[in-house]
């Protein structure tokens, strides 16, 4: 699984870690994140993320 980076703020979504604070379990691929998931740092949607 690949990491994805939020262009505006630099947050890196690491699928091995998930996003526990948002209820995303470790092992969740970026592609499998809910459509309404947003960057936990800046709040922007998945569309601003790019593959690392």
C-alpha cells in the first residue's frame, strides 16, 4: 500500500497506521477510505492528496 500526501499541509496518510482518531483502522488503503474522510490536519478532502 502506498502513502498519500496532502498537498496543502503536508500530512502523510500511511495506510499501515490508518487514522485512528477518525476511526480508520490500520491496514486501510487510501482508496478504501470513506468518501467523506478529510485530512485530520487541515480538513480538506481526499482530492488534494497525491501519491507519495
